[in-house]
């Protein structure tokens, strides 16, 4: 199946199959460059994240680190698995070649990583919600066993529900998309299964994230108004809730909603969207793997401080003379802090969410 570019109806009618293939071939190097750049950004961003959270970070509990490692693993799969695998397939496949076993496996891996990322984001929002609204029960509700079970569910359930995609001549067809340069399921060949996937993956995860983050934002807003009336703290205290929760949800829906809408459109109507629109909506969720590094990690003050120390230590190891000339040694001596001096477990949820309610330390972000 070959997508048409964004041309008028009369122009499309005058285009032959050869002309469309030439246009797609002309766009292929541009698309490969964009995909390669995106994969490099995701990989480098998550390498930085892993280097920091592999050691203790002030204010982050054991459970938070488990969830964050799970999110980093899912995001890293975008750069280390999805991007190179699809690039190899796009370079190896010809436009005249149809679906094969490899294409089914690649489509299965794509959908699995995408789904795992959404489930992981939902579990993080759930953990944050419990840490803030049930602080006294947090330790009993979010035990180490339950935390690991939630993470295991986020990684094991998607492959189970998506397994039919991996079988050639199964319940749903798979095609190599010359528009997005990936192997995609043809959702119109099994409308019921396609809608079932969105009902079990996108909509539940979106509901959990929206409910949890909206409740957190409203609670933080009420607390901010209350403190302002009571003249507690500085009146110019930054609006931490809007600075953290709003971007997180905006990025989530911006990255994932167009892709899900396209899946439903293809499943119900049987039609494909234009070439570049398909390319953008298919690869837009992958960019969430890089943006998560910013909104879930870099925005946290403790993470930035720990990353700076690790980076300066690396500079001192690789090029000590240049690092000393830039003053890295002085920064390290004045920037060391006690990693064991962390907040209580209930107040060390992801991104120090409890500060959204207590507003006790406006430097937690």
C-alpha cells in the first residue's frame, strides 16, 4: 500500500504509480535523517538519566527509582530498538515487497514498546497520587512487592495482548508503510481487534494519568490559594504545579493522541492519511521518549545537581587540565551533599510531588 503526498485531487489523479514511488523515494533520505536524529537524542538523553538514577538521588525513594528505571528502560527502547530496527527494515525493503515474517515481528515490537511506555507513565502517575493523597498509608499500599508487580504488569501485559500481530496470516494484516518507513498493522483488516487495543491500552492509561494529575493540580492550587490568604511563605513563590503537571499532560496528549486517532480512522474508514501526516503521527510518540527526560528528570533540582556533579567528575577523569581550568574542582568541593539525607519515603515520590501540596521547599524542582 502506497500513501499519496499532500497534493490536490486532480494532481493525484494525474500521478502514475511510478511518479508516486519517485516522490516517496525523494522523501526517504529526509525521513531517515529525522528518524536517526530522533533516535540519537533519545539514546543520549536516557544515557544521562541512567547515569544519574543508577546511584542514589536526594529526595527519591526506592519505589520512585524503580518506576523511573522502568520508564527509562521503555524510553531507551525507542532509541536502542525501535529506531535502528525500523531504519534497517526501511533500508532493506523495496517498495514492491509485501509483508513478511520480519515485518510482523517488527510491528509487534513497535506496538509493544509504545504500549509499555504508556502503561509505565500511568503507573508513575498512580504512585504519585498515592504518595500525595495517602501519605500515611503509602508504605503499606506501595510495598516493594506491589511496586515490582506494577512494573512487571506494564512490561508483560502489552506483549500478551499484542501477540496476534506477530503471526503472519493471523487475525490482522501488517504492511510496510512507505510513508512512515515502518511496518504497521493494517487496522482496517480487523476493526474489532484494533478498537480493543485502544480500549485496553490508550484509554485506560490516559484516564489514570488525567485523573491523577488533575487531582494533584487542583490540590496544589487550593493549597497555594490557602497559603496566600494566610500569608504563609513568599507571595512570589513559583507555581510548581503548573510548571510540572501541565507540561507532562500536554506532552503526553500531543505525542499520543494523533497516533491513536489515526489508528481509529484507519480501522473504521479503511483509508490512510496523507504521507507526511502519517510519518509525523507514527514517529511523534517516539519523541515522548526524549521529552520524558526533560519533564520527569531534568526539571527536578536534585537530578540536575547530581548530573552536574557526575559530569564534572567525568570531565576531571577524561581531561583534568581543562576541567580544572574551568573550575570543575571548586564546584565539586562546594556542591557535594549527603545522598543519605533524603526525605521520608512518602515525600519522595516522582519529581517530589509532595511539594506540590506542602509547598515546604520550593527548591525541590
